[in-house]
C-alpha cells in the first residue's frame, strides 16, 4: 500500500526519518502539502505555538493520522479539535528499548567531553538500572570503567551484579557517591538530593538523563558548586540519523498493527 507522509520540521532527526520512510516506498512531502498526506510526522519537541499545530492539523484531510513524541494533553486537544488523532510513538516499548542505545552512547560522549580523564579506570556511579541504565553500564564496563549501580529492587541489583557491576541500594547512595569520579542518573525521581551531592568529591561530574524535571536537585548543585548537566534528547543530538530511522521504523510498525487490527 502506498503511503504518503507529511514530515514537519527540518531538524536532522526529522530529515533522517523522512529519508528512511522514502526507502520503504513511502511518498514523503513537507508541511506545505499536508492536505494530501495520509500521515503526518510531527516534530519533537512538540510546541503547538511554534509550529502552528492547530492550523497545520486543520489543513489535513479527514482520515489523516498524526504521529508525535511525548504528546501532551494540550497537543491532543489540538488534534481532537481538528478531528485528527495524534499517536504518541514514545508509548511504543520497542522505541524506548532502541533509544537506550544512542542515549547511552551520547552519555559516553558527554563524559569524555566534559572530564579530563579516560573512562578506563574511572569509578562511575549509575543510578537506576532500567533500559538506559543497563545500556550505559555494559558499555562502561566494555571501556574498563569501574561501575557501581544504585537500584531500589533486589532483583535489579542482582541483574547488575550478574552483568559485572557492583550494586548498592539507595540507602548506600551517599557512600557510593563519595567514591565516584562521575555520577549518571537515569531514575525519574529526585534521588540525587542535597545530601548525596554534598558527599561528592570536588570536581565530580553529574549527568542526569531522566526526563523533566530530572532526578537531581539542580538548585543544590549550583549552591554547592557541583557541575550537574541535565542531558536530554541525546539520540537526536549525537545520532540524528539513527534516531530518525528508529522513529520511522516505529511509526510504520504502529501503522501495520493498526491495519492488521482493522
């Protein structure tokens, strides 16, 4: 079946998604031809005011479906008002799993760019051991870093130990932080509190990968002189070609599942 996509936005990830969809036999147009599209690929982050979302969706023909990442209630409301459903590709488990890889690799790049030492031999504390935490930890181990994982659940700590890491529970977080050369948070909750930050050695770098608002007390970090980075959207920043392809793969899979279930 021939599918026509209107790819909105000109950043590298969107362009890569459009190229990948074309390779799969889809017709790809820009926002100016949204009226002839079967599907709309919205930019990320979604900003209804910046991209003129309501106007764009009103120009689409009936039956068109839009796709976006981390779709807010306001954006969903704009879609409902225009009669255009908006599907959130970040709700797909496969994309979250795939995105862990470029996120982990992007974090490695940040650690190398922002520290004067190699990762080889460094003591790295990884807080949280979900998809991203695990993807990062195994890559750090491959670079011969000494990796400690902090996780709440005993089963998760056991997995980290089986992968070759040291593992501690959150009650030991301050002690583990005091021994770290750098700390990476992946937990979507406030875990790097002022107490944990006070335990850090001078010069320790903190990289927070968790979605807004992150898991670090950034105000306390500033007050204490701790260098803490909130590193978001690393796939698009460090690997836009891969990130775009992964979005394209996910969107086509969502469409096929919809067609098979129809």
